[in-house]
C-alpha cells in the first residue's frame, strides 16, 4: 500500500510541475504574440514592446498556476483527512 501511495504522490508531483511549466510557457507566448490585442481589449492605450507583454504573460501564468495547483492540493489534503477520520471512526474497538 505504501509503494502505491508513493507512486501516486510522485505522479501527482510530476503532473504539477509540468502544468506549472506549461502555464509559464503558454502565458509568455500569449503575451508575446497577442499582448497588444489583449491590452486593447482591456481598454489600455499603451503600446509596449513585445517582451514586456511576454513578461506580464509569464507573471499571469505563474499566478494562475499557483491558484489552480494550490486549490488542487488543498482539496486533496482535505479528502485525505476525511478518509483518515472515516477510517478511525469505523475501526472496531479492541
């Protein structure tokens, strides 16, 4: 049981790292390629160079990934705590 749990935790950590990196790359690429259009859609009338938009996209991707993964790990921790509590309550007294 412990080996399986370690495999699941390792896989979840790998998926989290890959999601985090993908969010940074996609945010940076979207900012670099479409930063002016996004700024215009938000009503901003500044014209900045593409690397500035790329940096903003990376920051936004970092924040979004942190929120999503933070929520995911909190929910997994809550579920694990509930499972442990249920196991303790349903255990037969010795």
